């Protein structure tokens, strides 16, 4: 996900992600519980509606017999338009991850719920 990243994956550590050469996501790691849970703040540089660290992303991974269930909850987005835009973006990158895992012999791909 992205062209370049600078990360400090420790509680309170910052991340900076150049998603596509134009959009820069930035935030901090709030909680890291390997290998099952990650919580971080999220936002976009230069965006007044969703500035860096203004929203929260929580990712949980649950092992199942048929594979791993990935749950991603993005909270604090200020409008329905932002929620839809971010939902579409997260789904796009989750689908790319699914394809990478499937092509590398990973277990059964996830299903969107």
C-alpha cells in the first residue's frame, strides 16, 4: 500500500505513507498487540476534513480453520462521503492483499462482511 513509508511501529511511534505520489497519510501507532491487533491514528496531510491523527483505524486478525479473518474498523470520519471514500480505499487494498496471499499459496481468501 503505497510508494514509500516511514514507520516507527512502537506505541506512540509515527508513520508516514506516500500512498500514490499525491496523497500522504500520517498518524501514530496507539496500540500494538502482535500478532492479533493494531490500533493507529490516521489522516491526510493537507486535508482539513481528515487531518493527520484525526481518526482511528483498528485492525484485528483472528485465526480460523479456513484462514485468517481480517477486521478493519475506521472510526471518527466526519461525513458519509469520507466514510464511503475510505471504505472503498480500504476494500481496494484488502483485495490487493487477498490477491497477493492467494498467489503466494496463502490460505483461503477473506470475504467482505
